[in-house]
C-alpha cells in the first residue's frame, strides 16, 4: 500500500481549452493517479476556475504541477492533501 500522497485537492485557473473532459483524461493518465474529479467553480471570458480532486497511490505533486502548467493552467491553492496508507475522511467537530 502507498505511503505517499493518496489524495490532493487543487484550486486551478485554466484557459477554456483544453475543455474540462480532456483535461480530466489528461490528468488521469499521470503516474499513480486512479481517478480525477473536476468541478467548474467559476468561468469568465478567457478562463475557468476549477476544483480538481485527484486520488491514487504515490501521487507526485511536482509531476501534477508540471502537467497543469503544460496545459496552460496554474495552481492557485492546495486545498486538501491526504498522505499515508489509507484515506482518512475529515470529521465535523463541535468547534465547526
């Protein structure tokens, strides 16, 4: 079982092309990636702001970042990271 990154959630700004389905397939073909979920958050005349969730074994952040830049995108923020042997879901606490 993996001991590296197993889930990462990114806020990404990208041009309209490639379209979201093509972008998802491209990212899903990176090493260690089992699945990709992309949600459109905002759109304007030239760009799209998308939330990208990637899950797999031994995700390589540097490779993911290079791939996003290759397609003309940029990471605005890393919103969630899960590392280790198994996925731990966030729980609600009384402070939330």
